[in-house]
C-alpha cells in the first residue's frame, strides 16, 4: 500500500516505527519496494555514493532530478522524497519554490528534503504553503560539512543541544512533515522525538527516534568503509567481485557462453550459406 506524508504522523501516533532508506536508481528502488520499504530518499548522498564526489556540496539539481526519475519508476508505491542540493533553497524562497517544483513535476517526487534549522523555516513555510511537503534535516547536515569542520557529531554541548531543540520546533512550526536527525546524541534525539508531534527519522541518532534511515549502499555492504552509525546487513560488494571474477575467468577459459546462452540458425541455413560461398 502506498504511504504518503500524512500517514507518517499517524504511524508516530500509533508508535509504529518508520523505515526509510536511500535509493538512487531504478534497479535498487525496485528491490527496496520489494522488501516492503515505503519511504525512499533520493539523498544528495548520491554524489558520494554514485558519482564519487568527496562531499555532497558538488551535487546539482539536475543530478538529483535524474536519479529521482529512475527511483520513482522503480518504487511507484513508495513515498519518494528528493533532496534539494546545496544552495538550491537558500538564495531566495522563489528559487527554492522553482527548484522544489522541478523535483516534483519533472522528477515525480512526492516531497523534498532540505537541511537547516530556524534560518530555513520561512522558506520551508513558503514551500509548504505552495503544496510541497517538506522533510527537515538537523544535526550533521552534510551540505555544511566545510562550515562544521568535518563530518562530526552535533548537539553534544548544552548550547548546541538547546539550538537543535529550538531548530526542530521551528521546523515543525513551519510545517515540516518529518525531520531527519543525523549524528546527534541519542538522549537529545529522544528528547526531540518526544517534544515534536511530527516524526523524527534518525541516522546515527539512536533508537528513540520515530523512524530510521540508512544509506542503502552502507546497509548492503557496497561501500568500502561505512560510518559508525551504519550497520551492514550484507556484503554485496564482496559478492559482486566474486561474481565478476568468475565471469572473467569463464570468458578467459572459453567456457562461457555455452550453447544454452545462444541461438541456433534455422535448419539448412548454415549449409546454404556454405554452398553460396563455394558457388
Ligand atoms: O543524502 C542523504 O542520503 C541523507 C540521509 C543520510 C538522511 O540526507
């Protein structure tokens, strides 16, 4: 059954945990859907996972659009949330509206996500007023990696914790339908989750959040290294290398392809061709 933004609040009210994961292409989105996961984020982490960038700062709106289209085709029943990349929502609210509209109209996303606290709340409100569901993102906000001085846990000090609580309330007040809490101490994430009526979706924020999100490639073991907050549920990277080595070995040895992987000519065609050559 399709999940939409309003249902996430109902899930929180029922105490039902929300499961979310990132996806960036059609094949993986199809598998995510088959696994029954109904909230899919086309995160700008695609820049690091799929495109080999060092941070998400280089990711463009067109890149997110391209991947969003593919994911929507693979997971039609899911709530597909597309990330607004670096600075695509901070120059002006008009700019943010135009960019978010592209992710929904051209990409097929049903919601967008943006990073930041009280300072982005007025823009978030403009998007929500225009009918665009918005997910917030607090704590370690990777688009600010250079300002934060690296991919570091956030909200540990009293001052940071107070600010994060105030930011979360500002996002809820502005109309966000959910907030991602990334790399935040578990006690603080738990407090935010209890104070908000909208769901919190944690990544490295402990079990007290209303839901969890992980980067798909971390969960599947497709990344060479994974952050402390990720759990690998499979080692597909190893499985892929083993499969490709077997393929290369069989091609090298001439044992692949076999007749079962090819097609035969219709009867008499070969003899006719050979006859023509002799004539
Ligand atoms: O870009 C992304 O994948 C994200 C998640 C880590 C929440 O923002």
